[in-house]
């Protein structure tokens, strides 16, 4: 009997994008790199949005969704006096403050990359190591917690920065949870990746192709 030939695996959009990203990393000419990025954007647009689709791009809309999510989950805690008690606990025992920071980062990473809400790719990491979406969620949620706590007078005018940071870290935990959910639950946003927007902005300013992009 003739052995049946194995059927080759079908090529997916993910395979094409991965190949294009590898090509982008090997091209030195700025014009050629721009052409590769435009091709990546074109292939991205070919994929259909929806549940189960992989999230790759980080757009301004994603930033807005993360901000809204962080506000929605952190706002109720701003009026709770328990924030003072937990903040004092962190000031008295700095090790628990450090563990809370690790806890916040773990929440964000777990929701983004390990929970089954969405398939989120680590796409174009900063310096090839730091996931952009993970860093964006942490920064947006921390900034939101800092601004709202300061605006609502919950840090007493920053008279004691250590106390202020301890209290903010309490709100940050809820804000990071909300930011991660707000970012990924709607699925992949339409629009241009912020990486490409910053590249285009730099080219308009005459900076040229940059390696240390966002």
C-alpha cells in the first residue's frame, strides 16, 4: 500500500504576521522597514474582529478603554476609609507594600495573558522584552489611582509621600484589575497601532526610523 502523504498545515494570518515581524527585524533600510510595517498593518486589517480572535495591536482606543475600566472599579473604593487602614499597614510593614505591588502586576499579567477571556499576543515588546500592553495597563491604572486620590483629597496634599503612595497602591490594585478587563474584554480595537503612529510621527519630524520605539 502506498503511504498516504501527510497534509500540510494550513497557513494562518498569525503565521504571516510572525514572518513579517521577523523580516522587519532583519531589514536595515528605513524605507524598506516602513514598507514591511505597512504590510503588517494591511494583514492586521484583514483579520476579522470578534470573540476568540487574537489581540495584537495596542491602539489609542485600547488606552481609553483601560482608563475607563480603571475608573469604574477604583471609584467606589475612593470613599472607603478602609484605604487609610490598609495604607497605614503598608507603611508600618514595607514588605507587604512590596508584595502588594507584585500582586498588582500579577493580576494584570494573569488577566491579560493567562485567563481565557481573550487570546492576547505579546506583540512588538519594548526592547524586545517588556510587553507593551502589560506596561500600559499598569501605568494607566497607577496614573488613574494617583490622580483620583489626589483630586479627592485622599492623600492629604502629599504631606507624607510614603503614606500617599501606600494609599494609592490600595486603589491601584482595583484600578489595574479594571484596566486589564476594560482593555481586553471588547476584543481587538480598530485603528492604527500606536507603534506605527509613533513611527509616522517621528518620520514627519525628520527623526527617521527609530529602534527604541514604544
